């Protein structure tokens, strides 16, 4: 069996070396005006520095350009793509065809990863974007394990799956909640609104807290639990899934580094010694549970259930 890439989202440039030591193979970075829900904000100087460090360590850097673009940003796309070509980014993550058009214009040899967050739910659509230049499809978080395996059997492009971290439940281009609560004079209904990492919507009936933050891309409401399938990797590894992603949005550097180290151990064991992986996977899960934030439980997302709308 081949080892899937372990893809991680660092919070800052200084994390690149530490995450490499922890076992990361590649990184997703970017800035919020072009990319959605990033673990850290990287301006152009930091993107260049991160790529230089990663390449010196034999690792890859993918830059996110998967935001929802309106007319006011279209002209900036070609300039940013040209910059990414100059600094030798390994791939651009995109969802909007406008990015594809910009790449064809100024960086036709740039590798593209198609990521629309929600619509990569069948292999035929993945192959559609593959025929238009994408080398990888980032699968939706709302599909189950059987569907993922079936998609790998039929996809002509590489497939990426998120195996750890929170997921987005809702996005609007507007600052909906902030504007609403300010209008009502109830800004304190959102805890510590000025501190993005400490804002929650509290569902008292279900005892859930939904992280919420607002940035240049609007309002994002995140899942109350974190996906964690460190003990359920074998089926996807056997199927040949190409990349496992750890999403570090709203997580500390130390947390991301430790989770990366544990998934590195799990992947290596699963590929090299399945029996030992079976013996140790519960221990690895327990170690992640020990470092989980108090208000964020772990679950398996939609991997073992159908999406219910």
C-alpha cells in the first residue's frame, strides 16, 4: 500500500519546520481575501518564506484561492496567480472557474486542486474538473466511507479527504450575526465577539457550542465537534486515497503539531504493520482526546452515516 500524503494547515510561518518534524508532507496556506477558512493568515512575503522553508525540507505548499469571488476581485486574480508562479507554489486550490481562467492566462503549467467545499460528491464531477486541468479533487465532508471508496475506484484525479478538524456548517458573504446583534444592541450574545477564537453560538437544548467567526469572506458557523478518524484510516489507505488533511482552523499551533505527530504514527503503522496499527489505534485516539479543547468532542463526521438534510 502507498502512503497517503499528510496535509496540514499551519497557523504561521514558524510552524512549517515544526510540522515537518512532526511528519507533515505538505501545507495549505494563503490569505483570507483569496482563500476560505484558513488556519493562519499569510501575506505575500510570508507565502514566499513558507514556500522556501518547505521546499528546503522537501515538502510541498498549496495556496488557497477557493473563496467566492465577486467582480471587485477578478482583476486581482491574475496578479496573485503570477505571484504564486514566481514563488514556485506547488499547487493552487480553487473552486471558482475565474481562478482556472487566470491560471490558464499567466501560469498554464500550475498544478490545480479543485475544492468547492460541498459539491465534490461524485466521481463524475471530479473527472469533469480533471478534464479542465485539475489534478486533484478535495472531497466534500458530507459523504460517507463507502462513497469515498467508490469515488476513488472511478476517479481520474487524485482525491483528498479531511480526516481531522472542524467543518463549516454555514457561510454567508455578509457579516450576518455581528450586524444583527449590534442592531439589536445585544453584541454580548456572541461571546467575546472581538476575539474570533472565542465566539460561539450556544444551543442550550442540545448543549452544543458552534464556533463562529467573521472575516473578509463573511460569516462562518462551524461544527460543534471535531472529526477524528485516526482509528479508522485503514479502509481509505487500502482504497488508495491520495491525501489526508488535518484542518487546523481555530486551533493552536501546539495542538496542530501534536495531532500531526499522532496521525503520522497512525499512517505509518497502518501501511507498514496493520496488526500493530490495530493494537495501537485506540491509544492514539486516546492521546488526541487528552488534548481536545473542553467544549469540543470528537466524532467521525459523516464517514459512517448518510447525510440527512
